[in-house]
C-alpha cells in the first residue's frame, strides 16, 4: 500500500458540550493517509460522540477537523460511515446496493461498474449479486455495507463497532475482510470499538480515551504484520497494556 508523509486528517482541540455536560475535552491528533486507527475507551466515555463529530452529525463546541488541509465539509469531502446494524436498502439487490452511493454521486457508469466489480470480487460476493438483503446472513449483509463504504473510496471511513453483535468466529472473519479491503484500497480508517482484542488485531495505532470529559490518555503504535496471531507474546503484551490503561484512571 502506497503511503506518503502527509496527514490526511488533522483534528485540533476538539471539544464538545451538550448543555452543561462536558463530553469531549481538547482532543487533538493526526491521521496519515491510508492509516488504520482504532479508538477505545471506557463504556460511556464519548466514543460515539467523537465519531459523530468527525462525521459532522454534531458540530464541535470548539476545535476543528481538517481533511487534506481544509476544514471538513460534507459537501466537498467524502466521509463514509459503517454502523453496528446493517443498513442496506431492502428493496435493492446486493449489486444495486453497492451501486447506490456511486450513482448518487453521479459517477460515470464505467467507473461505477469497475468499482462494484472490484468489491464483488474482493469480497467473494458473486453468488449473492442478485440476492436481496433479507435473503442474506447477518455477516453477509454486513459485508455488503462494508463493501459499499469502501467502494465510495472516501476521504475518511468511520466504523462504529460494526461487529458488536456477532460471535467471535464471524468477527474474526469480517475483521480479516476489512483488513484485506483496507490494504487493497489504501483507505483512511477510524474504527471505534470497546473490544481491546479487536483494536489490537486491526489497528496500526490505537487512541485510548479517558472517562468523560474524554481526552486522549495514550497513543499506542502496533508494528505487527497482518494477519496477527492473537496468541503471540507481543500481541498479548500490547492487548494487556491497552486494557490496563483503560482499567486504571
């Protein structure tokens, strides 16, 4: 995967109040182009609020988010989001679901065809091309949503605990699928999770948030090749360190 030294995303002094409730406090960090970043922290610390600020669903009380050096603007920058619950259009087939966002963007048909075929091939969805969401397993339905998000080739892809309700076997399977897509397409990813092992398995870097008002307690870099062995001593050491940072405040 090609990389350059420029920051794709820059977050500066992000702060959020809801009335008198102070949720996020002066959060600053950068994300390199093509980086896979995970954000973890205690339950209720404001991880989803943090994500909603990045999507511009919420506007910050103070601070700013920059993409490619410019203030993030949904009208100018492409930000895709994958949530925990599958959110495909039930009246559309798998292929048409994958095409949907690209057609909304009014991309040329040839480009849409190329991107959709690439995702179908990368995720092995050929046999589901003409199926509808209600005919799919939960894991396959979520693969469609993940594939659709990557097909948009967004400036920033945000994932909010997309495997939260799945069993461990399906989680590992989908995690490997995401890593494969990320490596193939070079997408910049921010992945929100409460699962420390998942963060250690996926991320190049992990941001650990404190309790409310959330600040960045620590950044942990993970220099291990994918796929990662969850039984390896280095993996266990990093996982335990992150867990300890969340347990002790």
